[in-house]
């Protein structure tokens, strides 16, 4: 039974309905009389409340339509609200891993993101944040005017930034960083009494310290900041008193780093070597053998086995926020809350909660966040884990991203077999981008026959997909992942050229005429395209004429090339007034003239292009395909901040 | 049967009952609804409880105790005259007094009660409270968390609203914070946090020790009576500063006069460290409940110490709002406990209300984590029941062996919020034998069951053999065994409790004795003669005479008390 069935209601985002259903059942399933049924009811109630944030009733229909339509080249996003939402609900109840980590390390965001955070602060309906004057005032001042609230909320945000800067200043200044009095003074700021400000700072300052205690931060190391200072900060923010809350956001080693630094080795766990124990533990000394329980990383146990085990409660038991602060994940604004540098903690936690109860969309978003956005490699594993669970729940997006990630991972878990595995899965689910992703992956990292590639890409070929033609042409040309085959390659180039308009022809022709690829030498491959520019009548577009000249040069007819190039210059000057500024025009003319001089010297104009460049093209193709998926999921604006660079 | 709720506090205790429509407090023999949690033993070996015992803290410091709630769940012995008691035993004496008061008031035997405990009380402390009830002849049908009780009292008060609220409960010795939600007849606790060793008494003690510091005095140089007197004055100063801007603390110690002018500002400075400690639990409760401070509909103040303006302004700054306290902060917990007693038996007026509470601590076991092929790090804490899980609850974790041919798995049970067990509190352990096998091949299911009273049962099942071992966790240093409980009962039965009908006279006498301690010279002699006269009248056993003399005696003593510092 899923949580909605337990509550005897239809999935809804109306929390009042959920509460009403819970209340009604609670009177029958009383905690005193039937603790077991009560536990199921209570857990279902909490699952339902957290899922409610992802239920977007209005968009379920339009989403289904969108899924079927999904066109290949249209990266512009229209509506994906609540994608995979159905799976999220039906799977959610049976599955929930015990632990996930979210890395809240941040990258440099842009101003837009900052504004959005301010907006979220302003949204919160707090009353009575007082004007600056009252910071220092110990009397209680309560205001409830809404327009005041706006300024007030901004000042929380400003205060947080101010405070972080102050901490940074202290840490950067040699003479100040170890002066306990200065730190004490800093913490005496009455604005820190505000619970909201302090809560945000609790995590951000921890983050800051986990960074500066990293050996990479040389600026702070002479003299190094003293442990007792870090300890003081830890005491102020109660890091140690509630370490478990830190483990929700930081990796064990990060926490170990800071805590060991502040409290000495006493704060670190003890290491035991099992082999040693074995020697002393044989015979009757079984006492040495005790303790000895170990848990596989819990995430993996949850991922790879026991789907039948009774449902465990999500690791995070947090009461839901009101709709106002976080309504549904499908909303891009909310993605922003999670994905931006100033990501809102509560939104992230909500998302984690949903993820732990198996919501696919939440898993996808967290996976993306951890994998690409914020921080390079230390949240990497969490990202993989999230996506793996999403993929196992049938998320094609997750499968594609995983396929991508296993190929390009900067860390050690680069694994082509896994990449192929996930991409094949996406393929078997019929995702439109899967064939190209898989073909690129295999060609780049493995081998397959030309027939196999064509087979794999048969649909794309049929649909005259330019990216597929490009892939085939390049692979045949350089023998990437297959045998080198020039005629075959040229055939695909021609397909590529004719799959589009004259512009497309121009690009292919220009490439063939000017690339310094030895395989193309003497092939006269470009010559085929000359007619496109001459028939039915010679083109006057300077760029096409430029290409034509290059084609003649490639075929060895430099005289013709020279004359054609002069023509090109004339056409360029004529067409110029319309769309080129003077400076750009001059540059273009210089460029054209440089070629004419080359032809005069009986030399070709050549551009460097080798197998490496071709491979990069494949990589960029994969990148674009993956990015397309991510944009669909989180919106263009949010994808922008993601550090997706494959290099 | 009457539904009884008891607030067994560090400084004061109260008892209330459900009258069919609402909770009502029951007055004691002196007509007060508040009974100080103090116990004293007099020269004849008679036990005195409440106000009288409190007065005797100064006149007879060696044979009077208070504040023993802080020792609940430990085996420490508290000296009272020549006898020694555990905190459970002393608490049971207070409970027995309350029980008698209720029986006298209701005219019916009282055998069951709901007793409140600080939300942040741990397992051992909860058990100790149950034992105290049993020792007093009360079946403890339910332990209710104090902030929850307070919220229940408020919730029933105006039950129409759907709201979130935060309860800040600063009692005499403990501090609790809970975040609750009330909707559709459901009272749901979202999160609790607290500090078991922070309360109004600490504030009083801090004022007293700051007084000593100012005058370069050491507590060690003073006798117990002087210290108790100074504490009493410090408390008086604390109370006075709630309504006045300044207070002059004057005392004569070892024949010398000392004084210190306290203002609200200087008080704030003196107490800044303690008030600072209030913040962390509040922050944690808010963090755990995941409710924005702005979403709270009310912040409720409970416990006498929240009367301090200092505390109110701190709460105001933290939440940017004025806290509410429409019910007397001293009484609200007892009232809520009585409501809970009625709720528990589904009293018809409360049929539609269900309350759910949570477990305030994370409970788990020690585990080792693999760091490389043959290396394990032990000392990690694996949560089994996360803090703020709705109770009752039962959870399982499966653990496996880490060494080949491992014979025993030791499940050490801990409570706390640190990733490392050494920073958490060990509750006990269970060892189970497992068949020889390869590392990782043998496993156990560890099940934690946390019942509605907040008491934990742990069972360990060896997966391969199906063998089950279960235990109610008992840590070595706390919790009385069955036999010990029986012995305690016998010991307590032998005690002579001062008869209830003479409570008022006894109090008058105790007050006078305290005044005797506090006075010097002629005044002291005069008080002594008054006491002697009154004692003579008491011995005459002539009720009419006693009654008229008492009125006279009280009047005279309080007149003298007024100018004690003159």
C-alpha cells in the first residue's frame, strides 16, 4: 500500500486534505491501542505531506502530452511540470534509503540568483524584523507592517553577507585571526540572536571553515588559525552538539576535518586493523572480537538490494514547509532555490525528504545538483547515488546523465561499461537521444562495425538527423571506434550537407576544402559541392564565394581560386553596408585578402583539424544532448549555473 | 475514577484533576496549589514535605533537601539527617504528599496518575520517575513531556484554531523546547530539544556566586545555612527584578554585613552565559521542525523562570514577537497532565482529541565502518530511531560481522546527536553469539521499540539461527532493580510522615525557625522566645488554644520578617 492508500485519499497537494484524512484515521488507529498500525499511519502521513510538495495536479495532463511530443531539436523548454511524478508516488512508499548527503558547497553564482534569494526571504511571512536601530535594543519590538517586512528581510540577508565578510576578514588578517577577543566581539552581535539568520550562518560558516582548513587555502596558513578559535566558533554555532544535522549536508571527511582540527584527535574515530585483531583474537579471546559490526554504505544497500524489506522511515523527518515557501519541485523557481549558490536550505531539505521517499524528480534534481552544480568532486558520489536510484526507478534522464558521467568523470569511477549499461537502458526505453549518446560513447571508447553503428542510428538516419550524419562522417574519416573508410565518410558528409539548406552545404564544403586532414588530400572531396554554389546561377553571397575559392584551391586550381577569391572580396564589400560594422568589416576583408594572397602563392588555406578535434565534437554532442535533458528538467535559467563543462 | 495529573518539578510540584470539563488544581493542606519539592526530617525522625521543608533549608540545612529531581536516574545518595535516600525515594515522598492532598480534597482514593517529565529527560530519568510513582503507591499510567503537557493545556483552552506553536519551558532545574502543531483535533509534537541541567535554580545560584565573587568570598568558607540563606535572597532579588528596576541584596555573613546593588542591566550581564545556553536548544528545535520562525502562530512560555524579563526579551529577539503566557506558567504543566489523564481514558469531553509525541533523542548502536580492505574504524554511531520520530515506534537495522569467524556481536546502545559514540551517552549493551562464518556473512537484526512513555526496548535477532535476545535497556549506574524497589518501599514505609492536619502549625514553626537563623542579637532572642511559647501551646494539644495562638504567632513572625534587615 502506498501512503495515499493508507490515508484512503487520492494523491493531492492540498495539505489540509491530508491532515483531515490523518486526523480521521487517527481516531480509529489510536497510538495507545495499536502502535503498529499507528506507526504505518504516521509514516504514511509524513510521506504524503512531503510528497504533496511535488504533486502538481494541474500539470499532470499537460506533462503527459509533452512526453509524447518531445521533438529532437527543440531544446526550448515548454512544460515539464511534474515529470515522472506518477512513478514518484507509486514507488515512494516501498523505498527509502536511510541516508543521503547533499553537498552544499557553492560555486560563484550570478546576481540573478542573489536576487532570487532575496525574494525568498521576502516571501516569508515573518513579522517584525526591526529596522537597524533596534538591533542593539534589548527591548522587544514587534512590528507587523508588510512593507517594513520587505526591508527587514533584506537586512537579514545583508547581515548574513556582512557577517561572512567579517569572518573572512578576520581569517585573512594575520594579526587578527588568532585573537580570541576579536572573535568574541564578533559573536556578541545582537543580530545573531535572530534564529533565522543564525541558522543560515551555522551552515555557511561551517562551509567556510571546512574550506579554509583545507590545505589548499594557503592564504590562511601563516600563521595557521588556531584550533581553539575554530572550537570557539563551533561552540557558538553548536556544530558539535548537533553533528548529525551537519551530516545531512557535508561529507564525513569534511566534518572530520573541522572537528579534529578544533577538538584534537579525540574528536576523530579510532581505526582498527582487523588483521591484527585476528592474531590476538584467536583462541578464547573472543572479547577482542566484539563490536565488529559493519554496515555497507547504507546508500548502496538501499540501492542494490532488499526492495522487499519493510519500509524504513526516511532519514529526514521534517515537518513540511507551508506551500508558500515551497510548493512543488516542478516549479523552476524552486529548482533555483535548490540549485543556486545561495540555495535555500529548507528547499534542499524538502527535496531530500522527497528523494528519500523515492520521488524520482527529487532524486534527479539532487543528482544534478551534486554532480554538476555546486562543487566539483566531493559531492560526486552522492550525485551518482541519487541518479542511480532515479535511474533504477526508470528515469531516462538519470540514465542518460549517468551514461555521460561514467564516461567523463573526473574522479576514479570512470567506467565505460557502466556508461554503456545505462545508455543501453535509456535506449531500451526508447529515449530519442539515447542512440546518439550510446553511439558516441561506444565510438569514443570502444569499437563497433560500421553496420552496427548504422543499425544503432537507423532511426536518426531515416529522419536525416544532421548530428547522426556528422557522427558517421567523422567516425569513418578518422576511424574513431571503427575502421577508417574514406568513401563511406564522404558519403555521410554529402548526406550531412544535403540534410539542411545551402548554409549546411557551405559548412561541409568549407570543412572539406580547408581542413588539413591527410586522409582528404587528393580526394578532391570538396569539388562535389562547387555546383551547389554555381547552379542554377553563381552565388553572390561572399561567404559562399569564399568557400568556392577554397574548393578550387583544394583541387589545385589556384588561378581560379585567386579570381574567385577576388570576387568574394567584391561581394563582401557590396553586401557589407547592411550587416557589418566597419571594424568587423575591415577584419573580414583582411581575412579574405589573406586567402587571396595564399592562392597567389599557390598555397591552400588550411585549418587544423585532427582526430582529437573530431572526438571533441562527439563529446560536445553528448554534452549538448545531456544538457538538453537537464534544461528540460530544471529550466534554462537554472541550467546556466551548472558546471557542465566536459573539459 | 478521577483523572489525576502531576507536575513533579525541580523546585515546585503540583497536582491537578479533570473535573469533567476542565482541569483543576488541588490545594495542599496549607491551601496552596504549589508544593515546593523539598523534604526535611525533624528531630523526631518525622518527614516534612513542601513549604515547611523549604523553610527548614535555612534553619536545618543538614536535614533538608531540595532540587533532587536533578539526580533522578542516578544512583547518587542524598543525605537527609542521618539517613540516605535516592532521588527516586525523595521524589516519591513528594508524590505521596500530593496524593494525600488529592485524596483529602476529592474524598476518594487516588491510585493512578499521569506524571510530567522534561521532554529532554533520558531513558534512565524516565524510568526513575516511574519508580518514584510506584514507591508513592501511584500507578503511573503515563509519563507526559512537560512542554507537551503545557501545549495540551493551551490547546484545549482554545481548540478551534489550527496552529503551530513553540513551547519554551524553563523550570527550576530543566529547560525544554518543543514545536507543536494543532489541527483537526490532533496535537502533534514536531520536535523537542532541551537541557536537563539548566533552570531557574541555576540563575539563582549564579546570582549568589556572583555576589560572593564581588565580595571576595568563597562558598567553602561559609556554612550550609548561610549559603542557603544567600540563595534564598538571590532568588528574592531575581523575583524582585522582574517587577523593579533594581534590588539591593543585603546579607550578614560571619558577623559582617555585605550588600550588592543589582539592576536589570547588571543582572543581564551576570546571567549572560546562562541565557546564552538557552539558544542552542531553541535553534535545534526549530531546525528539526523545519518550520520557519515566521510560521509559528504562538510562542508559549512555561515554567516560573520564564517570568524573568531577561528571558522574555531574549525570546522576543530570537522570534521577533512577544511570547504568550495567558495561563500561569507555574500551573500550566500540571493542568495539561490532568487533561492528558482524561485524554488517555478517552473522557467523553475529549473524545475527539488525539495527541502524538516524539522521541527527543536519536537512539542507535555503535558500528564500525570499513575504510580499506582490512581496516575498520569503530566508534561510529548508527541511528536506529532518529530524534523527533513520532512515537510509539519500532525500527530495525541489520548489521553484519566484520571479521572472519567472529563469534560475538556486541550491540552497544547509545543516545545522542554525535556521529561518534564517544560523544553520546551509552545506555547499555547486548551481546549475541553468532555462528562461525566469513566476515559479512552473519548478521543480526537490531530492533528498537520506543513506547509511548518514552521507554526503550531493544531486541537482537541473529538472522541465520533466528535466536532472539531482548532487553529493556538498563545502564549500570541507574535504575533500581526489582529487589531494590522492594527494599525502598520497606524503608519508606517505616518513615513517619508528619500528619497532614498539623501542616499549618508545622509551617508556622518552620518559618519562625528560619527567621531565627536569619536574625541576630535581640531580635534573635525574641524569636526564640516566641517559638518556645508556641511550642508549649502545641504540646498542650488544646485545639482552640493552638488555633488562636497560631494566628497571633504568625502575625508576629511576619511583622518581624518585614524588618529583618532593619
